[in-house]
C-alpha cells in the first residue's frame, strides 16, 4: 500500500494508468533495492481526487475537537443503518487499521442487534499479533535529553541576546 500526495499526485494524474504503474514500481524497486518490484503480481490504484464521495483524499480531515466532541455520534447506528469507516475508528483514525477496526465493531453491533452477542462484546481490543510481534523502538539515552526544535530556537535566541548584551557592555 502506498499513498502519493500533493504535487506528486497531481503530476501523476497527467500520466496514463500504465505510466503511473511503471513509475510506482520503479520507485519501490529503487527504495527497497529489489528488482522484483518491477514485476508486481497485482496493481490497483485509486485516484481520490477524482472520487466524488471522498472529497479529494483517502480520509476525512476534521477540525480540532470534532472527533472528541462528536465521535460517538459518527458511530451511532441510525435505525438499521450501521456506520463503519476509518473516520469512525477510535484508534488509527484515517488509516487502514482504523477502517478494519471500525468494520469489525460495526459487524459486532449488527450481531448484537440480532441477539447473537451480548452488548459487552461490541467493543474489543485488537488481539496481539503472533505473526508480527511487537518490537519496541529503542531510544538512545542521549535522545531523551535533546531539545525539541522550539526549545533549540529559544536556546539559540537566548544565547544571541546574552552574547549581544555582553558585547554591548564590553564595547561601551
């Protein structure tokens, strides 16, 4: 799975589907240093900018506070209509993982409405993957003490102000 965004997407829209496929395969072959990417088993593309229902991208971009304020309402069934989609996910909203989570949740809501499962089984945590075990990211001890960009800029600004004050005092 890959997403092509912004100016790159606009550029590729001017190419034919076969030219896009070739460009994507060449890019993957270069990035992963593997010529097998030049001969994909399957290739499917979706031009989200041309999709009349998506509004131009693969996920909804809601403003700050919308999901925390109204997320429950997006997930609430309306009569016999149940809503699923990455926008209704509680984790990984906007990603494939979120779409799967929301689809499974909506399916369990339907099963509950049919009397097949109790209500406490609608919301479930994703089971731990046995195929792909969790690998924690190792953080270098030095990284814990490195400043963020704003902190670094404040430090540099403070240093320059101090240096200017010392030079001014020395030269006067």
